[in-house]
C-alpha cells in the first residue's frame, strides 16, 4: 500500500481540523438519539433497561391517577429527558424535580426504584459501534483515500 506524501499531509491537516471533542460529541449525539428511543420504550413497556417490570403503584396512587400507566400522568416526565453532549461525555438530564427520585427510588419517601435511565450491555455495544463508525467516517471523509499500488 502506497500513499503520496501530499496525501499524508492532507490527512494530518484534516485530523487537526477535527478536535477530539467534536468527534466525541457527534458520536454522543447519535447515541443520545438511540437511547432516547429506548427510554420511550421503557415508559411504554413499564420496564427498566434490563426488562424488569417496574414496581406497581400502591392502591392509593392508582385511585388518584387519571392515566392507566405507571410514571405517566401528563407525559411531562418522559418528554423531559434530554441528552447533552459536552466536553467528550454525555449528560442525561431532566428538569422534572421528581425524575431522579423515580429513577433511583427513595426509601425516605417510600418510592421504589422505577428505572428509566440506565446503561446496559446492549447500550455499550451500540455506543461502541457508533464511535467506531464516526471515527471511520472521519478518516474516510474528504481526501482520505489511500491508493494501493501492486
């Protein structure tokens, strides 16, 4: 495999133009889109990321609810989850005050964990695939072609 010195210089110049942060943020944005869809599935199926059903509500809570779904009354909680890639990592956020309490549970408030944000082995594999592809695409973009001489 042979490449011209100008091809190597162009590749190096292209890499210098792409910062580590930009590559990571692009990959995390894509993973956030994937994970956002998964979180909606967790609300739909009323199950955590590993497929375990959420704890049922108490009879008192069921009597007050208007919705027949756990953690869904107005839909505000499930709509509030967002992903913010920043500095090479991704933050999963919600502005709803009770989001953390329900995701992790609270012994003090007698609220069991009903996890909707969690990281599974499948998530790790998808993230790895996305990061590999983003890196591969960043190398193949523009003038990254390598010529083979035989």
